[in-house]
């Protein structure tokens, strides 16, 4: 039985509901618009993702002595108009499940700002945690799947802002982050899901070079692996140039990432331009280019370089906030996977997303989102799995309850 037997009627109904919500939200709004600048307890200034300035309004205070606590519960329902038999939304992170209610994540964080020693621990449950740890080596300890970040920090008082973190931390690449309320859209972009890593394990440093520019160096195991898949290490170079109306982020990662060998290098160039002209309008442009030189085993048991897998794409998004409680975010992106290295299929992808957000009360927000993914080949499952199509339209309703530390 199809969940959406009459798609035209559903689309008309959805449009009516969205319009009604928008009207009701606007009618209830009496306070002046708030600034869209962000505070993200898990990100350093040089590594703050571009979407961070869209963070929700200040959350309730939860601090015990020198330790700040924060957390969230994030659930959703995604209606996939293709009615795939797998009940999966292909290419989408972290709203994987289709045509059912699902928990994205339940998370709690503990942190202490370095003075000069600090720490950050983020752990939780849900499909998002399963997804970000999917590439850990088989046999890894189960507890790793519940850790998003766990690192200690050193920030000497006389070191002119220098900071060093050691442990597991989220990547500096990308225009989005793992936590939903810190992003503008509910679903993550294709670039976030398929072009960049989620996290690293190793050493991360950052230091203000000028009043506007902060640079950093990272030495890590690699991509999405607490336990390394070879003996080589990946080097990351990060930079952020912040002015009043814009911020530019640049990241470069290079290192061997083929399993079992240090032969063949992986390179990633990631850059984001965040525009912040006013509290009512922000925008970003994100570009990623990556390549991996594959390795094959020789007859003598060694390895040699083989084919080159490449991927690249860009995303643009605009955050419009007409009132302090409501906002709209359209997003468009284009992604090329010419060897099928990222998605497993040789294809060109684009997606358009339109998200409406309403902040009900402090610490509770709702998002309604229409998204359509398109491929130049028949990639998306439709009805029974042998049938595929070029488009995947979906409608998501998400609710996020969150609390944050003392500011």
C-alpha cells in the first residue's frame, strides 16, 4: 500500500499547511528581529562552520560549577514521494528514514573552556551517530559509535591566543555541522554527506595571526576513523578571515586514506564564503574539490597506485529572517561524481531545498522542509526496488528541543 496514494492532493494539502503555519507564525510575532549571529559551543573561531551564524536564540542555562552542559533531542518525519520499498531517503544525512517517525539524535555535551586546560565531550544516540561512525574499522569498540567529540584543550595564558586540542573532534571542512539547530536547513547538503569527512582523531591547533585572520594546523589519523586504517597520517591546514559583513573559511586536507596501505593520497580543498550583511539576511557559498589516488595490490604482495577518483560540487544558501521567531532558507547545490567514488554511481546531482523554521519557545524549534534531489541517471528507488527514477522529492517535518550552557 502506498503511503501517498494521491500525490497531487498531498502537494496541495502541504502547500495549504505551510501557508497556514507561516501566517500563524507571523501573526504571533510581536518582538523585534534578533541577530542571526551564532554561538557554537563545539567549534573554535577558526573552525566555526558557515552555517553557525544561524544558531537559535539563547537556550536555557545549564551549568554546574566550571562545567557547562548542553544537549538536544531531534526527531522528524520524512515523507518520500517515491515510496521506496527500502523506506530510506537516499543521499540524505541525517534524515535517513522515509515514511516513518524517526529519532535523528539525542545528545548531551559537557565542556569547560581552557584556562589553560579545558575539555569537550559530546555523546549520544540515534541514526546520526550510526551514520558518522559507519566507516570505523570492523571490530571497533561499540562505545565509539556514541562519541561525537572527546578532546582536551590547552590554551596557555601568555601564548597570544594559541590553542591545541587532542582527541576526537569534528572536521573543520564544510558549511554545515552535525547538530540540526546550528544549521539553516533541516537536512544536510550533498556536500556535507558525500564530499567531506565528519570527524578526525589527532591533534588540532589554532592561533590568531592578525585581528581578522586565524590559522591552524592539524595532524590526524585520517577521515572518520578513531582507529586508523593504515600507518599514514593526514595533515590539515585551516584558515578563517573574519570581517563585519563576511567571513571566509579555507581548509585543505592531504594524506593516505586507502585501507591497509600508505600508497595513494587523498586531497580535499574546501572553502566557504559566509555573507552577513544584516540580522535579517545571511548567505553562504560553499565549494569542495576532492580526489583519491586508489591503490591496488601487486602480485608480490605490495601496492601500487591505480585510478584516480574525483568529486566536486558547490552549494549556495540564503537565510531570510523576517521575524525573531521565523525564517526561510532556500538552498541549491550541484555535485559531480565522475568515477562514482563518493556515491557509488557515476552521476551528476543537484538538489533544491526550501526550509521554514519557527521557534515556538526558548529551546524548542520546528522546521518544515521540501527537498528534491535530481540525478542525470536513474538512481533513486521508486516503489519496488527494481524501479528507479531521476528524482527524489520529499517533505520533512522536524522538531528539536535543546538546551545550552551559560554564556
